[in-house]
């Protein structure tokens, strides 16, 4: 008896590390010290120089049951982008710049090419976010997980000058809510998606004219990373008074998280076109509209509160960063919460 016969292939682990090196290399920042393969990742504090009171901002998250779709479609090269996005978008919401990222993959069996595809997606996400992939872990769990399955989670650290942290405390009546378009379902609500549609290869390969693609391709579209767009807004001189990453819980749970007491967000659902995938989910699942807005991003992955005087330049900065903005609502005095009309 040896470790390999017990289900853990150390040689496959070595092979995985070799395959991912090229992907990790493209995420490097000047502050990264040392190379891949150490017991920890080292990052110089040089990025904090020049700040009056630097604050580290961290976030951790996973991809959730969207992974089930990746298993079904045997498509693993974009799911890592989702993992990075879920972490760095939360950090960027606070007004911070992501610095570095670490991933954790737990798998039933280490298939090096599959692990490399997953990490390629993680690296692609890190490049989009400007964060260095400084380390990670691939853990083989024979007997605990099915051989073909894995779980993926990540952890990110960013930095902001304390005076630039986005807290929402200065949001006032009359402030404008600007939404940034999502790429689709992102990485939340897939437990419901899997109840609405038949989870078969045939079903996922079905073409829908309204989607302009197959159902599987549409659902696997990776989560948008908004780091560059939020930085562009800050760089244009506008103040982001509040910021909400629209994840699980949709509008109703996430938008109030940026609001102070006594302020209510009023979202205009007709201010933009809700992507077809959400209409399809709602129709096929016979789902109440309020439940849709309480589960999904409904086409807006990030919502900002800004002063009315800053709206034009904020919209222009977001467009120049490659994202699509909408004036999607306003802030009013009232009970803290959200109204959708």
C-alpha cells in the first residue's frame, strides 16, 4: 500500500504545478517577491507608500453550484474568473484596489489538465482585476468527493487610503443610482437554475434565438469584474458615495447594504433592458418577479450612488472602461430598503 493506491497522486500534483506556472506568471505585479512553489506568497508593502492611512481590505468567496454546470459541460477554463470576480468585486466596492489573490481547489481526483484549466481562469480573472496570483492549494480528497468533481474558492486582499473608503454614510436624498451591466447570471442563483432547467448535456446544448447561443454557454458566461470601471470612476474625480455588488439576494438584499438609515433606494426596472436569460428563467420556472429581483442581479452587477452633479462624468468614465452604465434609480428619504417600480 502507498499514497497513490490510497487515492492521492503526488506526481499528478507536481504535474499540475508545472502546467499552471505559465498562467500564474502573467498575473505578476512588481510587489510580488519570490516565485511559485513556496510555502507562502510574499507581497511587498510598496503599494501602500504615499497613503496617509492605508487600510487592508479582504474578501473571500466561492463559485457555488455553478460548478455543477461546469462538470456537466466539462468546461473548466472560465469558472476561475467567477471565483476571482466574487472576491475582488466585493473589495472594489469598498473603494480598494485588489493587490493579490489565492485560490483553493478541493478535488476528488487530481487531473492535471483540468486543474490547469481551472487555474487559467483564475489567472485570467486576476489579470482583469490587476491582482497577482501569489499562491494557492490543490487538495485531493479521495473518498470524500466524486473523482470528477471539485470545489473552488478564493481569497483576495486589497488596499485603500482610509479617507477613500466607500461606506455609504454620506448618501443623501436626491443621489443618483447608476447600475453597471452584468454579463448574465454571474455566480448566484444556480441552485434555482438547476431546478428550472433539465441538467442534461442535451438541454444545455439547446440553442435559443433569444439568447443568441446555447443555454449552457449563456449560463457559463463568467462574472463581470468591475475593478477597472470603479477605478476609472474614482480617477475622473467623482465621489462614489455608496457601492453594492449585486450577488446572491439580488436587489433586495444587496442594495440596502450600502445605504445609511433613513435612506431608501428606488430602482426603475424600465431604465434598462433585462437580459433575455432572466426572462427565460422566470418564464420556464414560473417565478414571481419579486423573487427574481430577490435572487438574481437582473442585468445589473454593480450599483453606485453618486451626486447628481457627477452623473455625466461617471457614466463617461464607466463607458471608457469598457462597461455599460445606466441611470437606474435614485435615493429618497424613507425606511432603509429598496423599492422597485
